C-alpha cells in the first residue's frame, strides 16, 4: 500500500482565495483525521471522521474551514477564504478498524502558505 | 478534557548516552498511549504504543516507553542515543471511552538533538 496520500505537497495562495487540500486514506481504514501543525500551537486535531461520517469537528477553527469525506477513499479540507494565519502544515491520518487501540498512519502533509 | 503534556520543548544528549523524553497525560478512563517521531519535512511515524499489560513497551529503533499509571506518565527512553535519533517526538493519547472515544490527541512535541 502506498500509505496515506496527500495533495498538493505545497500550496502558496493569496489571501482571500479558496484552498482545497486532498487526502486518500489507506484502503480498509475507516477513521480519518485532519490535523494542523504550527510552531505556536503544535499539532491540533481539526476534524475526525469515522466510516465517512464527521464525528467531531470541534477543532475546526471557524466557518471558513470545512471538511468532507464523500467516500471511504477520499477526503477534502477546504478553506474559504484563506487568511495568512492559516499558514501551516496540514496532515491527514487514517486508522484501521478497532480504533481504540490501533495506531494512525500519517500522510506527508501539505505545507500551506497564505500571502 | 483530554490532554497530553510534553514538558520539555528540547532535549539534548550526547551520542551513546541514554535519553528520556517525558510525557504526562490526562484522560477519562484507561488511556491508549502512543509515541510518534517526525523527521524534517515528513509526516509522523509510529514508534510504539501501550494498550494493556506490561508497563514497559518496546518499539522501533531500540526505543522503549514506560507506562506509570499512578504518575499518569508515559516517558520514552533509549539506552544509547544515536545522532540519527535527532527528530521531533510526539506523545499521543486515545481515550478508551466517553464522548471522545476514537480521537487521537497529541502533545506539542519535543525536539531531540543528539550530538556526536
């Protein structure tokens, strides 16, 4: 398996533009997480899906952020409009069934820069 | 609230010396605990986990971690550090019950530097 695949790896956009980050989880995994990593705040859990259903989106910073998982093999994180403070590395991770004690597998991340 | 604390932002150790990276947690019920490592410009990689049983858990690359329930700690250790161990280390906790079941919460990370 190729692991968790995220695209793009790098994204530079202007303030106010819409940004869409993509994630393909590992086949057979039924939990998916979106995290944001910054120097100031560390690794923050943004949203957690289980069986394609959003279970917890309390970490989503504000209404500008939205996430979808239309099927078991694809998820998106959208920021609209983007702001400079959204600049961070965004990670997607997936986890196999038996989620209480199994480890999550991370993608390589998307480095977002909003100028 | 569920939380993970890594009290040291940085740990510096000489090659060949033992290393410890500290982690304490606060979680409802019994915790499932994990350590991950992140190399520059890479995603997080799983090192080891504690689920139940023996308090000393062995993982990848010679790392081990000791679960201490009374101190709510899960410190990462290695008897002899290598320069190649230099990386960012994250402790994580997954609650086994309650409204936060299934989530995975991370500490802020500890930068380990091993000098030759």
